[in-house]
């Protein structure tokens, strides 16, 4: 049934709306928020904390490894773990610098590892016999010879990084390529999300940064592995797991010994023993003898003879 509203009916509708506003009626609907399809693919804060703990272990081990390799005391500190776009990560790097692309086998994709010139050149000086304490900052590209000298340094860094990640998953970090300008290493799209890790390296009067970036999409793929690593298992092991562990232990070797304990006497009496002396053990024949396995009493039994051999019969 179609009909037009009169002016009075229209006025009544607007009066009702005004009354609802003044008497605390329902608030008007909020405006919609524009959705940006280029926004970062965020990962959970719990997973970000787990990555922070993982790289905290990495920097502690790396400090010891580099100090032994360079024969000089270095301190390595974790500065930050944050989510950025790959373009923002590159904008924060100096130019020129030493930046490498890392493969992440068995995962597809690449990570990025960058070492500032402010720490590269002191390390090169120490590798060539210097003390690395020259405070002057060198701002130039590294040569091919210097790049070859850094192979050992990168090998140690990637080894400790692989060991740190083994607690979550096995990743084979290997260098795919090396560049001197950050903008030339376009292994990811500029708007792709990465987890950026900032690490401070200090030796003598020189301080520099080591920066890493891993694709956030790969870390999200490892979410279940992170949960398995950091969660506490409350359930008891199943019978199948117990049998499996027993299978591993069956090949272990243990030491079985029997001990006939008797009277105690002083060291002075022990030192005065001579050939022909008789020591009374005061151990009745019916008393059980201890069967000791790896230093702990496990059985009770008797010492017997089997042919020309002595044996221990378990009771």
C-alpha cells in the first residue's frame, strides 16, 4: 500500500530523533575505516617475544665466538626486534654498507643480513694483525680482497644463528649474494612485512650495528613450532613413548657389583696389617649381600659359586 507522508508525520519523526539524542538514546553508527591492503602482515606479540628470546641467546653465543675468532674482546647486545616493511628496513641502513641475501632452506624466500662499515673495518684491521681500536670511521665500499677476508666472519655468524634457531626449527642459512648498496638488494617487495633484528657490536672504541630481516610470512608459517617450543607440556608420556625410550636405553652398559660389608676399623689398624693376619667380617651366612648397579643399591642376594666362577644370586 503506497502513500505519501504528510508534513506533520515527517515533523513527528524528526522530533522523535531529537528526543532520543537528548535522553541518551543509542549513539549514531560510527564511520567506516578504510582498509589498506598493503598493511603489514602482523605476527602475534607472543611470537615476537619468542623471537626476542631466541636472538638474545644468539647474541650471547656470538659474542664468545667472535672474541675467540678475533682474539680480542667484543661485546654483542640485542637492541631491538620489531616489525617493519622491507622498504623501511632498507631506508634505515647506511650507504655504502655490506649487505647479504641469505637462503632459508628448506623454506622458500630470503632473509637479509647487514653489517655497518663502522664495525666491518675494525674487524678487518684485527684480521690483518691490528688492534681494531682506531676511532676513525671509514666510509667506503669494501674491496673484493676485503670481502674474501670476511668469509670467516660470516661463517661464524651464520653458524651461531643456525644453532640458535635449532630450538624452533632447522634452517640452513647460506649467503646467496652480497651487495654494497642496500637499494640494490631487492629480494622482497618494498611493502612486504619483515621482522627486523638490530644488534650492536662493540670492540674497543668502535661501535657498529648488525641488522637482520626475515620475511614475516615465513615466521608466521612457524607459529606452531614456536608454540611447541615455548609451551609447557603437562601431559604424562604415553606407554608408546615409554617403550620407545626403553628401546634407546637397552643398549646402555651398566656396572654390577656385590659388596660384602663387615666391621669397621681405623686407618692405623689398616696400616698395621701384615701377612697372616685374620680380619673378621662378622657377616652371617644367611644375611643378604647388596647388589650395586652404577654405585646404587638395586638388589639383595647371595654370593655363590658356579663351577670355578663366583656369582651373585638375586633374591
